[in-house]
DNA sequence: GCTATTTTGAAATTTCTGATACAGCTTTTC
DNA sequence: GAAAAGCTGTATCAGAAATTTCAAAATAGC
């Protein structure tokens, strides 16, 4: 575990923080429950057990075990805590530094930007540092092969990731989503491989199929998705959810890009001794 | 079709207001319920019927009658409304505007995110609304052909743009940066064409060459670049600069993505009458 | 590759909650 | 001051929700 930071603000450590810190000690279904709760904190937890469980993609009993593990005597006790925390938070004088430009005259660009910024904050706050670090460690392992893939829109983000990682380290490639293009490549996927998949709602079946096939062959799956979790979460070792809703007819991938860039940055630092010469070599090739 | 998420703006009068307004017409026990609810709004209402009733000093049935009178079909319905109202209020952009967590123990992800958010704000503030609108108008002209292109990293953002615009309107394509791949296509480029180029520092000569060739043949160039301006700016009609510095060995493209998504959003709205059927058609093809 | 351990969900069980019927009480009206 | 109308609470019930049990499935350990 890394930082032992106490409450960043004045209030007592919220349940959300505790969950983030304990994230890596959770079982897979507990992690799912935790992700759901954190991504819609704390409202997801105010649902019924059955509702919460089904939204998290787990069974009722697993949801119960999750709250028991957090130290509550039962689901009602858990909900009571959430309500009280929420009330305390809402009644506290929230320091609200204003957004860029409020008011009806705000330009379309400015209000769109505000929404995106809100997404980025929510995304960061809902990701456990331990989970992020675990992914950094995984992607920094030079003995692993890293494969990036994504859906029709997220594919571009996957490419963006690949174009950076390709320079930082070796054994990096991009896999097109369409099954016809990866079927034959899968024979080489095994325990040494890591598949980093980008998949947000209107989840794509072909990407899911790719990950399921990979997982079956022993590959480690890292998933960057939305708070509702792509079905790939079922087979993923690590899940990093990003908020994507925007005042638009389209979802925003800015959160995914943020995570991607943060991962690139962290892995580059971690592998600096080997990454630096590689980056210099690339520069030399470009400048000739 | 995806659901049309509207901006979370001017919400209807909250339940609290309605209760205050109708207070006079309540029976004595209804007034007790109302007072409790208003004095601990809305948390008191999230309790069980029995809990709410006993705190209000009334019986269960009276509490039920109270919520029925407010127009809800039952207690669960009433609670659902309260939760939704609360969530909408808490998640409104205002609540998310301070910096994330600036302490020394802040995670790497959080401080990276703060830098990116700073970039987004700076980007928005340095772009003239008129310039942005002009680009929207240009990209909304159905008689124009739109070509997207970009460098080794920004190319992914250009692809992202293309994959959205391709659905919203026709005559959209992506041009690979390498001259060998576009030389022959340039013969078709002329006055009716728009080239949208993404280019940030370590400016790529091949992208510059593409734009210069296009400009010479009468195409309109739109450039998304960094504040130091790619050389393409000399031939560009419109320039949208984005801040890109981050606490990393790499630049951040988040500002470019923000501009891209804002453009997609604005053009989609502008062309809604024709974009909607196109989007529906794409959905239908995907779902077969 | 097999066993021991952990994790998980379907089904059964228990608890509790929201809803209702009805009788007593209070207030209003003539 | 009596009857009618309205309001309220007790007792009860039906249904839903939380919880427990237990066997299957997955995982880890050797």
C-alpha cells in the first residue's frame, strides 16, 4: 500500500476513502460492488440489495458479504451510514470555487468544458490509488507483452496509448477489434500477455469476445470503461472506470484519455532507465 | 438510438418548495410530517415509514397518507423522487469545481489530473467564441468535404474526430500523415474541401506538407495545435490552440480532445435534422 | 495435475416494511 | 347539543426485502 494520507479535508475519513484503500484486498465480486458504489457514491448504495447487486453484476449474497466486510451489521446499517455521511457532507459549508463561466450566456464550449472537467474529477476520485498503481506495475513489467484494443470510438484512445507505450517499452502492439483480424493472432496470447481494453457503453461484442478469449488463455486483462462497467469487467483483473456523460449526444472519452496519459506518464517514470535511451533513439531516427 | 441526455439545467421546483406552498392545506399530522421533512430535507424521508412516522410523532398510516397526498403512488416512489432530486443537486457541475486533492500525499493520478484540468480551463479561456463558432459553421456545411489528419500522437485524436463526424454527416474521411499515402489523393482536393489538422510540438513535416499542398489548391485549413502554433498556422484559416503541458515526459492531448468533442457536439446539434436519421441508421446496422 | 481453500450464487428462510381495513376520536355544522 | 364529516391510530396482512444455508465453481497451493 502506498500513501497513508489522512482525510484530505476536515471531515472524518469517508467510507469511500476506506474502500479505495482496501480495494486490493477485495475479492473480484467485492471489487465490482466497490466500483459501482464509488462511481455513483453514495447513491448506488441506497438502492435495495437486489438492485445494488444486479447493477454491480453480482449476486445478492455477494453484495451482503461486501457490506459485512466493511464492518456493517447488515444492509440497513450500511445504508444508514451512507445517509448520515451524505447529510453531514451536504450540510457542511462546501467550498465551491466557481466553474469557468456560469450563467446562461456561457459559450457552448465553456459549458461543455465544465462538464468534461467534472467528469475528470469524478473519475479520479473514484479510482483507488492501489488499483492504478497495480496497473502501472503490470504495464512496467518488461517481460510482459502488452496489447491494446478498443471499440469504434475508444479504439482511437487505444491507439493513442499504443503509440506512446510503443516508444517507452518493447513488446507493445495494437489489436483491431474485428474478430477476423485477431483470430489468428490469439494463438500466441498466453500467461505472459496483458490486454488493455477500452470499452464504453454500447459495449462492443467483438472486443468482449477478444478479451474473453485472451482471458481463457491466461492473459491478464486491464479494462478502461465507464462507471456501468463493460461486460469485460467479468474477466478483467483490473478495472479503471471513467465518467463519460456530457451535455452532448455523444459520450466523452476525456476521462479515458486522462487515465491513459497518467498511465503513460507513470510507466515512463518507472522505466526511465530503459525508456530514456529508447526515446532518444526514436528522436534520432526522426531527425535524420 | 442513444438517449438524449439533456443538460442538467433548470430543474422543476423541488418537492420542498411545493410542500411549503401547500402547507396550509395539510391536516395536523400531515403538517408534522411536513415539518420534519423540511427541517431535515430530504434525509428524513429516506428512513422507513415507521422511522419517519415515529420521528414526526405520527402513525405509519398518517405518514403514508402524507406522501400519497403529495401525489406519489407509495412510499418507495416518494423515496425514489427524493434520491433523484438529491443526486441531481449533488452532482450538478457546481459541486465539482474545486481542485481534487492538493495535499503532498495526493496520488500521482490526482496531481496529473489537476494539471490536465488546468490545461482545459486555459484552453477554453484562450479561444474566441467567434472562432469556435466559425469552425462549427464550416464543419456543418454539407457541401464541404472534411478531411482529418494528424501526427504520430495527434493522429489518434484526428481518428477519434473522424469516427464521430463520419456518423453525423457525409463526405468525411481520414488521411494518413505519410506523404506516400496521400500524394495521389491530393488531386481531388480543392475549394470545396476542408482539412482539419492536429499538430502539436515536434511538429511533423509531413502533416505540414499535406496542409500546404491542400491550401495551395484552395482547400480551407482548420488547425488544432498548441499555444506555440504549428507552422501550419501560416496557411490555416482557423486556429484553435490547446494547452498541452503536463507533469510528464509527454505532452497531454486532453485539450485537443476537448475541442474535438465540443466541435462534434456542436455540429451534431447544428445538423440534428439530418444527423439524427444517420445516427439511427447506424444503430440499426449495429443491432442487426 | 491434483487437493485444499476460497469465492460465489441459487434457493430456502426469516425478518421487516409498506399498505389497508376499521373503529375511535375530534371537529364542524346546523 | 346532536349528527355528520373528517382525521387519526391500532391491529393486521400481503408481499418484498434481507439474510442464511449449502453446494457448485473458481482459484491457489503443493
